[in-house]
């Protein structure tokens, strides 16, 4: 069983009961920053350590693709694994159902457009497979099971080898072949693909944004018939965008997926808009949302502060065409600027961003690349320290290990103590108002059942005869 939430019980250490959020930059050698591309995290050999892949236009607009293997928390580049491309897009999924993550890349290799599937061998190596499907530049690619047959399918948009805007769906058959579907999807480039279950019927619906065949910004929303057939919804109420980004998540915690979209609108100005979902795929624009208007970047709806609510992180150009990176905490369904995180993360546009818990400490870390304010390509990896407890007077040789898992959780979780602890440990759980909601004495192993408590942040106090510690958990 994978265990998360590693903490340490420190002899005579005085715990600080408020756990602060902190993002720390980590230096990775030999990374070539890119624009007009993408980045992903993936666990290539299911060892619990995440690798990363980036692909796009490097210095002098050269084709660039890199794979960095995570070995004992050291990132090392694996040479010649991926075809160098630019103007590229990338997606990850388990394409052949072998329980290992694969990835797909489409882009320009300096000669022609190509699309390659990289199948994971299970030992950290990948087989490069050219696919007999379209290949695009300045587009997007998404990989998911659109027809609910248990196999991963593909949607791509962008400019094909004939310099034509396209939007294509390919369903994977039992032989592993990707079969193009006769479907009238909105052809576009410099747009985005957002696949999500808009109407809570168990299949993935589709939102396409971008510069369409009429050379205008466009947004089209499709409902899935559960067989992969997409029907455009007339008068869906969305603004039209290109140089666009989009993301779906349950922003207001009402059980359905809402949307954030940004880009250049029909008036050719930057705009960011939040849309709430009524649960049946009908969306309403949120008025007076004080969010930076942006374009040509990324949107992520993720819980970066571990409070059980999805927050908002965006990169791109603002209305003054300056590259920016901005973060917004979700406070009861409304986004509030997180100035500390926004000031910490490098400002980039024409960017690639991916969040994942690469170091297995139960919070989401950030990898980011793009064009900075000086017009140079930049790359950063930020480690999220939200779930790291800290102490006054802590000495490493005094540490005794405790593990809490899972964290976040649904109110039920386990605690394991190392065998060196010979006394009962008092466990107290406090809410953010300082009220104790649980107390028990435990020895070496404990299962804590707080099911039914409200979602949110809680603090666990551990007290032995001369030992004490505090750790933060999230109930969601």
C-alpha cells in the first residue's frame, strides 16, 4: 500500500501548529526551456517517482524534446528517447491497458509534421510508434476513452501537413488501431481541448476553442452520446476565444464540473471567464469575478494548497501583453488572489505547465516553462511544501518516523508508528478554529475514523511523554 503524509516525531522539539504553504525552486541540470510546446509528469516504471517530458521550440526555434528520469530523487536526461519536435502538443494515458503510463506527441520535426505514440515497456523504456493519423502544429491533443469501451481514444486540433485547420477524433479499436471518425468538429488552431463530463451522465463531453475556418475566435460545446458521437450545443452561452486555454473542475463544490476559459475574445482583447454548471451541462457566466484577463498560456484547476477545494493557476500574457503567472485560492467558490504564490512563480507565456505530486509528500508540485519578461525561454520546477511540518530546535538524529495515509482523505485514515516508540501516543485532532474534535491513545498502529466531519483542513497533534509533533491533513 502506498503511504503518504510522512512526518517525524521529534524528541523535545516544539511544534509550530500552523503549517505554512511554501514553494521552493529546485535546480535541474541540462533542461532546455521551450515555448510552443508542452510538458507532462509521468511515472514510467510505477516506482512512485515521477519523471517529466518536455517538447517544443528551444533556442533559435530549434526542435527540442527531452525526457528526464527520476532516479533516487535525482533527475537525469535520457538521451535520444524522443524525436525532437516543436509547435507541439502532448498527452499521457495508458493506451494499451498494461497499467503503465504512455504518451503521445504531435508536432513538426524540422522536415514534416509527425505523430508518435510512445508505449511504455514497464521498465522505464519506451517504444516509439509512428501513427497513421494526422499530425499537427500549433494545436492540441487529448487522450481519453470517449466511447466507454475501455480503450483510450484521441482528439487533436491544429494545422495539418496541408496547412489546413483540423479537428479530428480517432477511436481505438480492439487491435490498437486509431480509426478516424466522420464527425463535424470545429476545425481550429491556437486553441484548446477540454474533455469533461458536463452533464453528469458518465461520458466525456467536449469544449473546443480556437481560431476557426472563418479566421475568427470561436468556442463550440459538444455533448457525447456515450458512443463517442459529439453533438454541438446551439447557443451554449460561451464567449468565443482563441490563443485560448480552458479547464474544468467543481469550483463551487456542488457536484458538477464548472469551467474557466481565457484567451483573445471576439473584440480581440484578453479575457478570462468563469462559468458555473447547473449539473445538466447548462453554464452561466460568473459576474464580477476579479481575475486577470489573459491569453496564450495555460489554465489549471488544482488543489495546490491542500484544503480540499480546487484553486486556479494561470500563465500567459495579460491585457498589457506582459507574461504573468497568477494563482487564486478558492474561498467558498470564489477565487481570491494568492499574492505570495503569484510573486514566487516565474512569469511566462506561450507556456507549458503541469502539476503533480512528484515527491510523494501529498501536495502538488509544479513544472513550468515558457517565454519570460525578458523574451527568453525559462524553465522552473517548484516543490510544494504545504504538507511538511516544521519545528523549533529540531535535530535530525532525534527523529522517529510516523506515517499518515491517505492524505488527503475522506475522514478515515491510518497512522503507523515506528517500533522504537514504546509508549502510547496521545492523538488529538483540531479544526482550524482550534476546537479539539477527536482524542485517543494509540500504540504503533491506529485507524482514525472521522467520517461525517466537514471538508477542510485539520491538525493532528501527537504527544508522547517527551515527544510532540503536529501534522496537517485534508478531508475532502
